[in-house]
C-alpha cells in the first residue's frame, strides 16, 4: 500500500563509501547534485564533499578531532525538521549508513515522524579498505566467515569476543585503535593463536593510506610504534597475510613468521 507523507520533502540516508570519491554509488553522486541540504559527518572525505554544488546548503555535524559533535537526538531533530519543511535532505555518512553508522536510529526517527525516507547503501570500510590492500576477507583456503565488530565499547567485556577469530574466520574491528592492546589480549585469552596475522589499514582508499601487517601478539605495540590514527581498521585472520602491505619489521621474527602464512 502506498504511504502518504505530510510533506513533499524526503530524507535520504546515504553511504559515502570509505573515502575515495570514485567509490560513491551513482545514486549517491546524483543525490548530492539534487539535494537542498546535505548533513554530513566527520568521516566523509574532502573529495566527496567537493562534489556538493555550491548552492546546496551543507551542515557538518561531527568534525573529526573536534569536540563539537552534535548529539544524535539533535541530528535526528534537524533531519526531521528540514524534511518537514519540504526539503530534499541528504544525510551523508562514511561507508555504509547501517554499519556502525547510527543510520538505524535516524531511520527510526524518520518513521516516528512519518516522513519519507530512503536508504542508499555505501561501500563499508571493511570491504573498501580490504579490496584496496589486496586482502580478500573470505578465501576458499583461509576463511569462510567474516565478522564486523566495534572495538570502542565502553567496557570491552560488553562484547563477547569468543569464536570471532581463529581457524577459518576473519575478524574486522572498526574503531579499535585506542583499545587494540586490550582486544589482542582478549582474543589470545580466548585461545586465538598469538601468531595469527593481523593487518591494520589507516585512511584506506585515500591518497595517504597505510597498510601494516604484523602478528596478533604484536598488535598493540605496532599501533603505538607506528602512531596509527583513526580512522583505521584492524583485520585479524589468516587472510591478513595476503595483504599488499608493509610488514612490521620492528618486532623480531615477525616478517619470517608472516612468510609462513603467505
Ligand atoms: N559507517 C562506516 C563506519 C563508521 S565507524 C562504514 O560503513 O565504513 C568509524 C570507523 O570506521 C573508524 O573508526 C574506522 O575503524 C572505520 N573506517 C572508516 N573509514 C575508514 C578508512 N578510510 N580507513 C580505515 N578505517 C576506516
């Protein structure tokens, strides 16, 4: 049954992909050109923002490395208010809106307010960054399951880490740089081999991307030694040894051990 909505406005929850503007969907690119207003978060790259025509109103709601981050409730209110005013509102988010993007909350707010809302998927960081690094997240020989997990939970014990990594599995950790050491310790305590390969991908798909490889036991040290900054992903599993990456030469024996996995 066709729904009727109180205004002609519409809200679009749009994925911007992992950084490289060439990885936008055609639908996302078209919407950026036809929107009345674009509300974007801090992860959306400059190259993507440059595609927004100058006459389109632009609101940044979360600047990276800034404390001026708008609360989610205020963002929801803003989106609903502008849509009810009859505008075509694009809510632009890094990666995919429904993977650690709070898109689900914004869709709930739209449904509650009775406004028209459509979701436009984006390439999530795991898929985009792994592809760029030549790292297959699944592989007939190495992994038939892959998990996406957030590493930034208030208390790491809120997350059940058991069974997420190890034989035949790939674990991709978003937002895990600050907690990398604790995550590695948890996984090893859960029985995951300390010698399992790990790849860390910083600012994947952008001009200054870095891909680093090491072993699980060395993950925390690698992150501090190389001063890895967010946004970055941690990929744990045998497939990580396939990444086209700089090996972490600082830790004794790592390069040779990684060679055994390749
Ligand atoms: N909705 C986004 C994820 C938002 S959570 C998506 O689908 O990709 C933010 C986290 O995503 C970052 O902390 C980082 O772990 C990851 N991330 C996003 N863009 C990235 C990039 N270009 N390179 C590496 N990691 C990235």
